[in-house]
């Protein structure tokens, strides 16, 4: 069975000679020598050889299935210092977690295993060992026949004199994650492969030189894989003086994601030094996503055409005058020249990359995102960090700010939206970023908390459905406890776009807000989204979208809501500059609310404290209390071409309420071409100055059977300099068409004021039953009408018929009606420009 020798702490001055096969050993019945404590420093086996005959600490001939673990070996003779020696091996040897202390001399290979006749070097394992000094660290030579299953990984090499890893004639060697420090003689090879083939892997090794002498990173000679068994060299960090990677007579090898830098600060520049060279009949090489950097004024790359060689997405840089050499003939001073001469590297770069330092080739900075081509088999970088798509070239997945398009979903680059948000804050952005979200249901709470580094009005961040169908991507979250009542919270993040998404709140009652921001910095866009909440009368906990400022530190500039659907909720949309007062201390600019649909909300929208907001082409249907409320806004406020349908029969809220809207003589506010239906109250205007009220149609039609004298189509109080022209104000619920209190400087004319109740209007608390009495008392509406109008329905306020041709006065700034139909001259009043023949026919039938 398996045998383990636990070696007690101490120093053992001996030689171990395994001179023949051990009876009974096998891959199961191994023999292990290890320190009792598991600590290599507790057991030292040392020996001072006297000459070439006894130049070893361990000699292995024919013995196999041996394991040496957690031990220290020390060679004490300065001239003869081999530690492990075999010239008649049978393979099956493992060395793990040991420390080998050698000496630098021509007879001092630390591991020297060489097959000179029969036998093999199959199944050799060297893992997590430390090699100090020595002539060569690991020298393995499989003469006459290939050996297999070689694993050299996780080892550290310090200052061997000739080569750290030197292997000959192996199939599919595995050399990975070794740390190699070069500090000695000329022509040192960190990793040297000769006559190796198969699908070998040389990956994630860190090679760096601290010597002023010439040295090579990785060398390949006569290594020939095949089209089905490519060797792969990837994610290696190589900092040396002479050649980073050197290839001679070697074929079918992939070189991906390597970072090579040629540098030595103690020597003068040398134009012969090369980061990457392939020469002497190399073919079928794939050279992609590498950094070839030369800081010694030499070549970044020397190559030949070969056969079927592919080279692209590499970065070539030199501080000298010759960037590359092609076929030994053409010295290329520019990347464009190299591309032209070689016909390769059309997507490659010529950029200076800043590394952490000359011994650490992690990227510290790059002015350009050096985007690699996607390699599906390489998902991590040299440190084990996951590679993004697009990924950065070289061995280090440089944490480069995001730019471009990314995907979210089960098969996307990000599994969740929150993962994408985390990267936004970890990395920042350097260009516009779009996250395409694959179809599906996402149970997430998204918190955009803080400014995203690099964002701007140009460098925006967009979250949108990949398909463009908002119904295909639902983001939902159930808030059941605590104060975190939101699906999406935005705090100080700006330049965000949300497009074609569905947000659904399915929390317990009282916790159903969808989008909130109480620390906004503006620049937010919502386009084509669906917001689903729960219906309740006035509780703010059910507001679908609520963005408010409570401090001068924050703002609501540059907000837009376009083509969204707001379903249920106590309020559909609340945008509130809380500290705005009547005098206009601070007003926020560039608000657009356009082409949205509000369904079954208690209240449609509440807008406060803006300069010149635009509220247009919105449809508010089955609103139960208040439709559109706008307060404390200034200048060119535009409320046009909206349809508002308020159904409540008992609450005194209005369909459109405008309070303290302050235009100027040169910059009027505008309420134009709106269709408004309500059971109780149509338009309320209070404390407004310089507002144009043109071509609106208001119909009050209560569902109750008895007339309601408290209803009104329009209520106006403390307004100044209104221009109220070409409107239809109809009350079919028995109340007023118009109530006007304490107003000055208004221009009111060409309106249709109609009621089916006893009082047509009220002026300064006095009722007037007909238009003539109101004209005399107000000295307004001299060309106005008081005529019943037939609409297509109580909710569709297009003109079906009219006994009177209700012609208004032309207004050049309003050339079309709600539907975009051209206005006649003179125009028909109200939001609809009906067909003239239809109206005229009615007039003729009722004539004498």
C-alpha cells in the first residue's frame, strides 16, 4: 500500500540513492517523504559533494512513484551542487512545496533528469516549490522518444544562472503560474522549450529580470504541434532585456494576451533587442491580444510571413525609431507602414502603455482602450480576474473605464443589473455606455448612489431592453419592511437614460414607489418605459416616479419623460422643486414631458419649480382626482395637445391646475390645443401672469343624474395679462362655464362659453346667466359664443356637430390643431379643427 515517511524536525546530512525499482510501487502505492510538521523549513537535507561522481542529494534510477513534499534541500559544495539527479528515469515523480537551495556553477542544476537510453520522463510533477540559485532550475531531457504529462506550476525561481525551466522533447507540457526572477548570466532563458509538441500550455507565468545581462523570456525551438492540437501561450507577464518571446522553426502555436516589456535602466539603448520574434520557417501562428513593448529603442516585433500566420489586435510600441521588422527586409517606422508591408494587424495599436513599474507589468494607465478580440477559451487574465467583453489586451484585465455596449442577462456579460451598476461605480466611463438587457424578469432593487466618474452629457449611461420591447424586460421588487421603498433610486447620478423597460412594484401595501430621487443632479431621461404601481388616493408611498430637491445642492435640470406608460399609483409623476416659492427663487430648466400615457392613477402629474417646462401630447385617462398640476413655474411654460380625463365625482380636484405660472411680456406661458374632460372641474388658474390660453376644449359632464351648480369648466383668480382666445368651455353638468375673480389686464375673446345650468359665468362673486350680461360686466368676450356643441362622446371631444360655426381669430403661432390638422382662416375654436362642410351644413339646415 502507500507508504509515508514523516521526517522529524532537524538537519540531515545525507544522500538519498534510489538505484532501482521499489517492489510493489504503483500509481496507488506511492512512497512519500515529507516533513512531519508540514513546514519545509523544519527539515533540511543537505550534502557537500566531492566531485562529479557524488554530485547529488537525491539520485533516482528506475525508482518511480516517489513523492517529496515540504522539505528543504541544500547543496553545500560551491563547485558540485546538483540536488536531484537521474539519467535512467522511469517517470512518476512528484516534488511539491519544497525549497531547493543550490549553488551557481557549471555542475549545479537543481533538477537534472535526463533520459539517455530506455526509460521515460512521463508523469513528472513540480508544483509550488522554491528554487534558489543553481545553474539551471529544472532541466528535463527526454532523448529518443517523447515524454508526457509534465506539470510545472506554481513554482518560484530566484536567480538561477542559466535557465529556470529547460525542457526537451515533451508532448503537451503544462507550465503555468510560475514566478521567475532572473538575475545572472548572459543568455539566460526563463522558459526554454525544444522539440515539444501537442496542446502544451505556457500560461500565467510572471518573468522579470533584475540583471543588466541579456536574457530571454520564453524560447521555442522546433516545437511543432498540429492543426488539431495547437500549443497555447497566454497571459504571461514578461519583463526582460533581450527577447521577450523568441520562436524558431515552431508551428501551430497560439500566442494570446501576453504582456512583454524590454527594459533595463542600467544599460544603454540597443536597437537589436526585440519584444517578440518569430523566424526560421514558422507557420500557423495565432498572435493576438498581446502587448509588445520595447523601452530599449529596439523592435516591438520581428516576424516573417510564414504560412497561415494570423496576427492582429496587438499593441506595438518602441521608444526607438524602428517599430517592427518584416521578413528580415523591411524596417517599419510606423504601424501603418507595418500593416501595409505585412498585410496583418489591421486592428492593432501603436500606443504607449504605462505599467505599474518595470518589474510589475500590470497596466497603470492607457490613454486608449486597447480592445482585444474575443477569445472564448480564455475567460480570465493572468491574476485570475474575469475578463470582460470587450476585454483589454495583454495579461492584465486593466480596470479601464467602461465604454460601448454591454449585455445583461443569463447569457450576457453581466448576470444582473446590479452587477453592471457595480462596475459603473468601480471603473467609471470614458464614452457613452449602453446596457442591453435581455428578455426576462429581474428581481432587483437598483441603487445609483453617487456620481459616475466620467459621465457627461456626451458620455451617457443607457439601460434599455435588448429587443426594444418594454414588455419583454420586467424589473420588479417587493419592498416589505424598512424605508427602502423603491425599485430604482437615483442619488446624485446624472446623464442616465432608461429606455423600453417595465418597472413593477409588487411590495406590500404602502411600499410601492417605483423610481425615486431625493438627491438629484439632473440629466435624466426616461423613454418608452412602463411603470406599474398600485392604486391609492393620495399616499406618496404609492407614487410611481418621484424626483424632488430638498436642498440647493441638488437640481432638476434636463429631465425628460417621453413615450412612457404610468399605470396605477397615487401619483404617476411628481417632479418637485420643494423650495420654489411664488417669487421664483430657483427654477430648473429643460423639462420635457411628452407623449406619455397615464392610466388609472389617482393623480396624473405634479410639477413644481421649473423654467419653461414642456408638457405636451400626453394622455391622462381614468384619472380619479387631479390630472396635471403645475405650480411655481416661469417664462415659456408650454402645456399643449394633452388629453385629460378626470372621472372623480366627489373630490374637488381639477383636470388641469396651474398656480403661480409667471410668464413675461416677451415670454408668455402657453396652454394650447388641450382636450379636457372632467366630472367636476376643468382648468384652474391661480396667480398666473402673462399666459396664452388658446384653442382648448373643456367639457364638464357629471355622471350624477342631478345638475351640480358647483362644477365649472374654468376657474381663474388673481391672474394678470392672460390672453384667452378661441377656447370651448362647456359645462354639461349644470355648473359654470367660467369663474373669474380679481383679475386685471386679461384679453378674453372668441371663446364659446356654455352651460346647461342656470348660471353661465361668475365674475367677482356675481353670477351671470347669459353671455350678454357677462360681456357688459367684464368688457370681455365681445366676439364670443354661447352655444351647445356636440362632441363624438363625453371623452372624445372632437367636434361632431355644432349649430353655430364657432369661428375664432387667427393666431399665427398656432397653425395646427391637436391632431396636427392645419387651421383654417378664420379657424374653428377649440382643440379640434373640424371639417368645415359638416359645420356649415348644420348652419344651413337651421337657417330661415
